[in-house]
C-alpha cells in the first residue's frame, strides 16, 4: 500500500511538471508572436515614408510645372502638364536647393496657347519635342548655358527666328520641321553637323547668319540635301567691323543680326 501511495505521488509530480512545461511553451510562443511585429514595425513604417518622399520629389508641381529629380541627383528636369491653356511660363532656376538643368522630352507638348517662356541660365539641355506643336509660340530666347537641343524640339511651332547658343555642335533632326514661319536662324561657328530634315519645310526662311567664316561653313556636315528653303536662303558670315572686301557679312545691332 505504501508503494502504491509513493508511486501515485511520483506520477502526480511528473504530470505537474509536464503541465508547467506546456504552459511555459505557450507563453514563449505568445511572446514570439508579439515580438515579431514589434521588430518589423520600424522597417515597414519607413518604406512607405521613403516611397512617399520620392513620389513627392517626382510629382510635386510648382507654378503649374512638374520638377523631377534626375537619377544621378545632380539637378531637376522640368515639364508642364499634359495639356494647358497657359500663355506664359516661367521656369525656376532651382528647385529644392538643386538646379533645374533639363527641359524634359515633350515638356510643353499640349500647350497650344503658349506665347512666352522664360528659360533660366541653369538649363543645360532641351530634350526632344519639348515645344512640339506649340502653335502660338513665335519667339524664344535660349540661354548660352544650353549645350544640346533634341530632335524635333520646335517642330510645328510658329517661331519667326532662332538664335542657337554658342557651343552647340549639332543641330538635331527635325528641330524646325514644318516651322513655316521661320524667317532666319543664327548658327554659331561651333556647329559641325546639321542632321536630317532639321530645317525641312521652313518656307519663310530667307537668311542664315553664321558665326564663322565661309571655310568653316563649308566644313559642316549636312545629312539632308533636301532642306530646300534652308539651302537656298542667303548666307551671311560674321564680322565685328565693316568689311572692306566683297562678301556677305553681318553683325549684331541691339541684339538683332543685321547685314553690313
């Protein structure tokens, strides 16, 4: 009888320990379930915030324009809305502490009433078709800071004249394609290549003012031999002072190219 009682007590003690162990396991499991979300909360909170900030940088509009941070972080690209009835646009020189260096591709496509735009000296590039179909745009001043102008940038605009900035080396394809109002252009001596159809169908063109000599002009590579109006326009070569010999020369008078 004593053995039976001893055995029963031992069994009761074993069962008690087993129950405590099972309860302790449940507690550990609960603690783990609670600690996992607690550990991941800062990470999951940070990601949406980061995405929100990036999205804000890319799409926040100022004065009706959208400024997008370039991939290398060096500055911003700017463009307008998909369509607008604005007649005047001012591009800021900087945004969020960084320079605005680029007018994006198709930037003002869909601005049929645009007549005036201010481009700051911070801009280095005007991308392709930036002012395509800006039918009301008759004049534009491109700052000397601009190093390249993309394909079709002013295609089907209504520009009457255009002065390329010094340092431009290539006049890209279709830049003035179909600009039937274009009367003259000023081309710097730095230009070495004029691409296909750059001046195709520029029916009003009568003069080309070149910043270099006849020899420099003859050295330019022309990809399109069928820009008839451009080819047939009278060519003038730059001279600071009144020329003493024969030839067609020009100089600036109050910022306007004028034949001697």
